[in-house]
C-alpha cells in the first residue's frame, strides 16, 4: 500500500518532463513558407527537443522555465505531411501544410460567421479547399499575458465552413486561389470591443493618456449604469410596441463597461487572445474594428483613436518579433484594415458624425508603414451594424494583400485624398488611385460639401478633370474647406476605374458637434 504514493509521484515527474505543444501547433496547421517559421513548446528544463518536417530537422534546448523554440527555415509550399516533435516523448502533428499565414482580429464584423452572412447556403456548399485551414481562438480575457489559447485548425470543408469568420474566410479564399499555395487563417476576435483592449502593455504604457479614459470610465460607472437602466427601460417599452405593430425591435443599448469587464479593459483581450499567438510566424494581419470606439461608451476617447490604433499595429509587430527572438524588421508584417461601413439613417443636409471621425482616424493610419485600408462606404446597411455582404469586404482586403504584400500589379484602393488648391471660388482636390474617376452609379458625383470661413457646409457642384475633382457652391463665394462622405451613412459615389470607392475625408480640423442620435449605439 505504501508503493502507491511513489507511483503517483513518479507519474507526475514523468508528465512534467513530457514535451508539450501549444494548441495552435497542432493537426492541420499551416507554416509560413520561405522564411523562419517558429515552432515552440514546453519540456523539462535542459531537455533537447527535435522538430522534423519533410527533410528539415532542427533542435532546441528547453530553458530554465521549460520553454523551447526553434525555426524551420526555407520551407517550400505544399502539403508537407506529418511533423514530429521529439524529446523524452514524441508527438506527431498530422497533415501539416506550408504556405501563407494571416491573423484576423477585431470586433463583431470580423467575428461574423459564414452561416449568418450573405448567400450562406451556397457559400457553405462550395467550400472545398483542403489546403485552406482556419484556427479560431476561443474568447478569453486576462489581466496578464497568457501563453496558450484554446482552439484547433479546421480544414475548409462544408462541415466546417459555417462557423468560419466570413470576412476572414472570403479573404483567405481569394488569396489562396490567386497564389495557389496553402493558406492558414488564425481568427481571434470579440464583438463589441474597443481598440484599447487589443493593445499590449508595451503599447498602452507608451502614452500616459491611453489609460486615462479607462480610469474615468470606471469612476463614472455608477452614473453610467443609472443612465443605462433608464435606456433599457425605454428600450423594453419600444420593443413591446414594435412587437405589437409587427415591426422589428430596436437595437438594445449596450451596458457600460464595469470594473470587472476585462474584455473591455486596456490589454485584456491582447493578453488572452493575441499574446499567446505572438510566437507564430505570420505574413500579415487583418483588422475590422472601430464601431465600439464610435459608440456611447467610448466617445470620450475618440480623439485618441488614431494614436491608439497606430500604437496597436506597431506594438503587435514589436511583440511578435520579441516572442520569436528576431529583429523587429523581420516581423514588420503587413497590416490591412477595414474602414467603417455606412450605417444609420441618411441625413439630407451636411452634418458632423462620430463614425466619420473614426473613418478619418483609420485613414490617417495609412501613414504607418506597410499598412493598407479597404474602403467599404458602399457596402453597409442603414439598419444593421453587421452588413451581410462579407464577400466584397474579403475581396477588397485580398486586393490590398495581393498588391501590397505579394506585389501583384493591380489597382487595390479607391481614390485617396492628397491635397487641395483654392482657385477663384472653387477648390481643386488631388487624389491618388485616381485613374478613371467616375460616379459609381453613372450619375452625378455626390457626397462633396464646401464651406467658407463661417464653417457652414453646403452641398457642392462637382466636375471631374482627369485625376482631379473640382468643387464649388453658389452659396459659398470663398470656399476654404471640403468634406466628402462626411456622415454616418453618406450619399457618396466617387470611384475609380476599378470601381473601388473613394475614402471619406475632410480638409478642415474644425471641432465636431454631431447631432443627437448620430451613431448612438
């Protein structure tokens, strides 16, 4: 009977010595081609671990904390078979592929799954891509960085497709079909989240102002909760009335972020859902977020959205390089993001807009090296914050990747504002990506407004002159500023010869005062 504790102890020591792998280094995984693809895990301190795939074999020694990592260099694309990881025990990772790897993150429009998007039945039935795999990270917030996630790789089949991120899948499908190599998508998103929660400590600590908004939100929580309770009461009454009239219920108000809401706190989701992925070698990242930062809970932080977003991109690159122990320039991966779509009722007259301010911040982020932006100002729905057409969102992200990351010679962006000149009562606007400027619907160009020193905007008359747009108004004798698509849901239709829409913009920096009800949720 005294032997039993000894056997238990021996079994425990043996288990501690076993080589272990993170969830993402698992069956059906995709490793990045033609680079130093990192593989890592845990073992007994000082234990030698050997990783073998095809004809490549590399070894590493576990450090004093039992962590080891090694790199498979110069892997050629294709189905690579099984990978073995051997120390005191041997693990086999089955059906490994080598190709391209992208990380997709953000909030609910990135999280939105195929079965809830446009043409779901046909898209699911057509999903048969054995070399395309998706790893979906389970939701988890944390006060400190974690070293592993929960999830598994799923091959793109009709059985697995319904639960894929729709935007991520349609992007991956386009790139996979174009490059004709395996593609792995790592999907890690959470609906209703602000950008702050996706930023690591290294980024949040780079600017003292970044944490002040959260502190103020916590201090104001009790008052915000009382206001929310009143909104919830009013919503319940409105929902009952809509039901009685056979109408859809209005969207419920979102509860304010409380003291224990790690999913909304700075760093909370980075720690739980991105930090464990940083040792994985990726080609680039996709991002679809911003709605929450335009909402009631985060408007006090809106002026910081641009520096927060830029900091997030730069700090992700920094953390991926640090986790893989490589020079930062080797991990300056591509970062492609979606500008907010049109949403909410249209307004007849020029107005200020919270959503337009977020789009402006996103546009300014193109100044960060190796970034591209997909404009979808024509794909939104007035009554649904989750537009169903995810195919075109994925295609526009793919265009940006194919041109910016894979150097394909193709137009990948709609017109981007580049400067202005005042000319005798008119303003001439310069654009890049401006070949073949035209109205998307074939009619008159809409969406431009001009203002004089009085800051009162009037709809503009528009003429096209090559890659220039000339705007004026009989009601503005001396125009000084122009806005285009500056509304929650603007009437705007400027595109280029590739039928890609122009990004909304403004030339002024005047203080904003959006009307009541503007992007209120």
